[in-house]
């Protein structure tokens, strides 16, 4: 955030992770409940998996927005090469 750069971030990898999380979340939501089990009980039982996949998907979307916002950064500037914490001593 401080450098306003996404250099070194593989957006292809994020796209694949987002696709995987989306498909997994949809597979849980679209599966029919067991006979005798209500849809509410099914969703409640699978809530941790849904939060895990769809929750991480929402964080991946934030990373995607950052990637789009900072894609026109200035690679090779002095600020990009400087350490974030500065020099010690």
C-alpha cells in the first residue's frame, strides 16, 4: 500500500484461486441436502466451509481491486527499491 505497487504479485495465481474458491462455494450451495435434512440445517452444517471459501474470495476481490488500481505504478523508481523499514544503525 505504501509503495502503491503490485510488482511481484501474480494476478494469474489470484484469478485461479478466486475461481477455485468460487466453484467450491457454489458446489456446497448447489448440492442437494440429504433426505430428511432441511436446507437451513444443511447450510448451517456447511457454514464453516462456506465462510472459508466465500470469505477468502471476498479478500481476493480486494487484492484484485488493488492490482487494478496500482497497475500503472512507476516500476524502477527509487522509492520502489528502498526498504520499507529503513536502515538500522
